C-alpha cells in the first residue's frame, strides 16, 4: 500500500486519565511497532535512514541482494554518524532528508547523545530493528507500514494508522488493532482511557 497522491494521513489519538510513569534508560525513549493488518505506506514510497553497527557494507550488500534500493534506504554506519553528523546543521539536514529512521538495535543506546534533542522534538527518534534477520526487506516493510508508538511524557499519544486514500473498512480495522495494542501498554488498560479520537494532522478530532 502506498500513500496515494493527495491522501491525508489518519491519526489515532488516545488520552489516558493518569500521567504515565517515566521509564529510565533506553526503554524510556524506545519507539514500539504495532503491525497493522493493512499497511498505510510502502517501503519504496518513503525516504528511510538506517543507522547500523559497522561495517555498514555488510548491511548494504544484504539490502541489495533483497532488491532494496540504497537510494531509497540510506545506510549510515555508526562511525560515519559520529564523524559526519556532528554539527547541528548536519544533523538538521539528516533529519529533514528522511521520512523515517531505523536503527540497528545493538547501537540504540548510543543515539540520544549522537543525534541530539531535536530528533526527539520532531518525533523522528529511530525505531530499533534487528538487522540480523534474514529477510531485512520484509522487516522494514512491516515497520514502514505499521503504527509507531512513541514514548510520551504526557497523557495523550497520537500515531498514524492509515490514510484517506484507503477504504473506510480498511482504516477501521487498523484503528481497532492499533487501539487495542496501545491500550495494553497502559497501566490499568481500558480503565485508564479518557478518550479515543481520530483526526488528520491538522484537524480537530
């Protein structure tokens, strides 16, 4: 599934009654994937950056063997990230050049210091993936097409579950799956839910 021309992303928002407890360390910043029954975008339709443990060439070769374009998926070794993307402007360009970021889960704890706070503010903190999986292409496709839950310090979380070019029934199925998965992560589950709402990025719920 691709994000059709002119289509608008559809966001699911969940407000809970109690402030969440703040997890410490990597767990407190780690985005979580919720696979959706219907992908809302396709790998070839987004600009992906994949930050990996060196040597990066091994991951590039793996992607090429699985017919993934390295123009579409930019692979960045951790050493290159340390050397090339130190100045603020370089980090800003990196952030602006890609729609979604993934990271080799073995180097996730290093990223907050290397990327800086702006990646947090822009909701672009990379999602960890296991790059040792045999079918890396399928893994990236599942991540790109799924819902990404990001840790929040407030009582409201919002994430994309579809787009206006999809059929209403398709979006409804995605909403149901994503809502159940998100609520399971709340203390108290549904008893802690204040409201569930659907909106576009710049509309009221």
